[in-house]
C-alpha cells in the first residue's frame, strides 16, 4: 500500500507563488511515477505535471514555464512549485502515484485559490 499526503495549498493573489508538497509513505519502492492533477468546479480532473522515477517531466501546456515539478527521493516527496499564478489555476490539486506501472493512488487533495 502507498499513502499520499498533500500540503501547501491556500489563497494567493494573481501573480503570486505557492509550493505544493506530496509525501508518499508505505511501499514507495513500487512507485514508477508521480504527478499532480487538478479539478476546478464543474470541470473534469486534468493533468498538471508528472515526473518519472528517472526524473523525466511532463507538463500541461497551460502551466509550462510557470510550474515546476520536482522530487526528493530520500524523502519520498514530490513538489509542485507554482509561479505567476492566475485565477484560472484555482482548483483542488491532487497528488497521484503510479505503482507497478498500472495501479493509481490518489491523495486527498489540497485547495489552491488564486484571487484576481
């Protein structure tokens, strides 16, 4: 089993920054990749960024150049540095882990609100 705990959400003004953290615990050796997704009210959950075990990253076009995903293997933690935040970034952000290439695990979500 793997458990994910997110932190770092909150209220920020447009143009500001936030850093989200996702700490994984349990059978972390089974994790192949981790990522961040978000869901705004009335919208489907969408990919924000992913990072593989080897460190390869992938970003949604809407956040490229503003968000950076990174990981600390020793702490089993993935970060999402969000800069130049926009009101349209407002959403619940969920941490995701892929185990054994097929099993998905989700965190409980953390709310990010960007005011204009």
